[in-house]
């Protein structure tokens, strides 16, 4: 099969509910073998977009392509390349985890031997190896989220779409889900997640798309969007005695764009999201300086998100 650059590509994707435009001419590109975060406030159109991607809704306008194949009507050959975990998945409580995955395996056409191999492997992958024979009704919320991820992987998809996979989880559960997503990508899959948990998205995603009122506000790598919207990050370094030699050597450190002085402190502007603390420390030490404190004021996804949403609040949906 010919390799393609994008796992998901939409062009002018639009969905209306009467006078309400839930998704408005959305152009979305999700690179293969990445974890791509899909962000927006409540009512932004995230879940509607996901339902369009997986075929639960039909668009009013625009196109959807999955791995370069345009999805028009019912395309089982394309759908089989995808796995889907809905928001807060609900499964029959009387089934065991093993039985649930076995049923989904049958639905995807896996034979008996394939299911015998796939189901235990997935249970182990999501941390339910010892709970596969327990009924789902006895599962905690975190365990139900994990069995939901397992069912999305039963058919060995190339693209996994998850709607709020960390919703309602405690910090331990969030870390577990994050580790599962990283494991999925290492196996060559693409992960597309909708989430409102900005810190979690920043931890796991390399690329993000932010929408509001069904319109794309930004879509790129997190680093590029941060650079464009927030400018350089600042490294604050306090030394026992600030000399011209220290300033001169720190200016030579890669990615340092400018330096300002404040008493015995250096305020260093860094062009990219690079951790230059080791190089700066070395430059100060070689100049005979002694560092008292060093504080990196990092840009974060929440800053990016709020700046875009506030900017878009005054815009009218056309």
C-alpha cells in the first residue's frame, strides 16, 4: 500500500443543524504516525466533526479523505482502517472484558484464532490482563475507558480516533491512558484525540488543531503555534555578580534572541521551545559567574488556547 502523508484530510467540511452551523468549512490535516490533539470549548463542534469522520453523520458540504481515499457514502474498506472510541463509552455490564472484545472481533470479521490472539494481547496492553474475566459492571471508570480503547484497537486499525479518552479519570488513570497512546503510535498507528484537558494534550500531542464555532482557529505543531502566538519564552537567570563577560558568552548560546539585565539577573529570550539551560549554565560558569537561581517561564497550551478563543469571541459565524 502506497504511503500517504495525511491520515485525515477534510476540505470545506460543513454540518448544519437547522440554522446552527456546527462545523463550518473545516479544513483539517492530520499527519500519519502522530498524536494529533483536537481542541475547542464546549459546543465548538469537536464531537460533530468526529462523528462525520467515522461515518455516524453525513456532511452537508465538503469532503473527507482517510489515508488519501475520499469517503463518500458507505466505504467499509476505508472504515476498516479506523478504530473509534466514543466519549464515555457505555458497554453491556453483564459482559466480561474478554467477551466484549471477542464480540467486537467477530463484528470486524476476525476468525476464532485471530480473536484468541488479539483479545489477550489487547487486555494486556491496556492493563486489564488480570481483569479480562470480570464483568464490565464491576469495572471502575478508568477501567471502562481502557476497555474502550481496547475495542477501538481490535481490528488493528491504522487510525485511532478517541473522543475525550481521559475524561473523568484521576491523575493515575490519565498517565495510563497517555502511555497507551504513546504505545499505539510506536506500533505505527495515528491517534486523533478530542479533549478539553489542555495539560494532557500538551503532554502527549505533537500536533494540535483548535476550533471554535466549527471554524479552525489554528492547526500546526504545538511549537509552531506557540511561536506564532506567544513569541519567545523567557529564561531568568540570577547570578552572584553580573559581568559583561557573562552577557557576552550567553549571547553566543544557540536560540538566544535577546538579553536584558535587571540588577544581577539576566532575562534571556529564547527563539524556540528549546531547553537552553545547560548551555546557558555552561556559558555563565566559563565566564567566572555563579548561578543563584534559574527559572524558565515556559509557554503552555493554555496560553495559546485562551488567546485564540478570546480573539475569536468577537468574530461572527458566516
